[in-house]
């Protein structure tokens, strides 16, 4: 599994991690087994949130990582409506309890909300001083939100921006990725398979993925994940509810695509114009 430095944290993190949204809908034993298989195969970055299943997913993640917490790069998120100065601290402590751990590796604001960003960031810094989080970051932040966060926090504090990024949705390439790279923040691609809208095998783009996959003895999804991780700032967090899906996704971690293959994928899934607003799910 290819690993790389995660933004300013200097932590070595796998390019492919594990999402957990809606994991509470799977059979619990299957979901736990999938996460554990993912860990075994090097997908040690686990992304969760207090929102997922109203806390049920954090509990499930807690079960999956029991006795192996030190292997895991654990990320959770505070809901914007909870992200006041005191609410953020309370939310983090509740997440830690559900996850049965004493610290998060990164704690994110799930999306920009109504509480002053100064208050959320002050709470993040307090949690950091107390050792409850090792770093903090943001999610669904467009450039103006990122500028505001940087203005408040100063350089080197924003660990990452977790944003929607898949082959059919490349809007972040216009300005968000360049901003993050200038500030050395990691970019974490959420919904890397389009959250259930992966290019079909008979579509034009799907055929390109299949072609390239065949040349590597790989699968189209592995090729897609590798394309999304083609720059050193990029990480992806596909969600898998079965051990087979987890194993396939982890298999992308060692795939190497040539420049010509990357160019073919780029042409098959044009990034389009910069939209007025950052696309989110
Ligand atoms: P996704 O990872 O793009 O796609 C998940 C879907 O792909 C599921 O239906 C899954 O099926 C299927 N899948 C996964 N691996 C597969 C494989 N190898 N072969 C065939 N199908 C496969 O969607 P997502 O859950 O929306 O995004 C990933 C993660 O990003 C989330 O779980 C969450 O952690 C994070 N996220 C963050 C935000 C945010 O606002 N910050 C928003 C959305 C998502 P099974 O479940 O049956 O395995």
C-alpha cells in the first residue's frame, strides 16, 4: 500500500482509506469484518462522523478497531450545528466515547455552518492542546471558506479539506486542489466511486477504465482510485460493506499508472468548467 505524508501533520497515511457513511445499514458483522480486512490490507485511514447513523457508525468503527487503535489513522467530524466553542468539545468527547478511544488523528468540521468559524477553530485548538485530537481540518470548504479558516488559524494548521471528488465530478481541480497544495493541506476525495454512480462497463469512459485495468491485471475501480490519487496531495476514502469490496479497493494501493494512461482517463472524463459553487453530497 502506497503511503504519503498527510498535509502538515507529517503522518504517513495510505493513499486509499476507508469511508463509513451508511455502514450501519449493512449487517454489523459484515461491516466490522470489511473494516478489519481493510486494515489488514493497509487501509488504515478510517473516516467516520458523528452524523453517520446518528453515532451508530462510530460505535461500529470502535468495535472494528478495538485492540488495534495504534494502527489506525482515525478521522471523525463535528456537525456544523454542534460546532460552537463548547459544542465542538462536547461533540468530540462523545465521538471518542463511541469510538472507545482517547484521541482522534484528525477532527473535521463536516461542512461550513452558522457558528462563527473562530469558535470552532478555538475549540479544535483546545482539543489539540488537551491531546484529544492530533490535528484538525475541514470538509466541503470552497476557496473562500478556506481563506477564512487560514486567516483565523494561520499557516500550517489546516490538516486537510475533505471534498467530493470522483471521475464524473472533478470541480475541485480548478481551485480547491491548488489552494490546498499551496498551503500544504491534504485533499481527501470522498465518494470516489460517485457514491453508487460508478461508470458502467458499456459507457465510453467505462470502456477506457476496463482497457487500462486489463493491461495491469487490475479492475476499473482500482484504476479510478489510482487516478484520483495521482498527485501527492491526494487521498481517497471509498466505502465498502463487504470484505471482497474492501480487498479490491486496497488492491489499488500498489497500482502504478503511466502518464499516457492518466492522460486517457483525463480525456475520457473531462473536468468541465469551474462551477459557481463547490459541489457536495
Ligand atoms: P463511494 O465510496 O463513492 O461508494 C460506495 C459504494 O460503492 C457502495 O455502494 C459500495 O458498496 C460500493 N463499492 C465499494 N467498493 C466496491 C467494489 N470494490 N466493488 C463494487 N462496489 C463497491 O461512496 P460514499 O460512501 O459516498 O463515499 C465514501 C466515504 O466518503 C463515505 O463513506 C464517507 O466516509 C465519506 N463522505 C464524506 C462526505 C462529507 O461531506 N465529508 C460526504 C460523503 C461521503 P458496498 O457498500 O456494498 O460495499
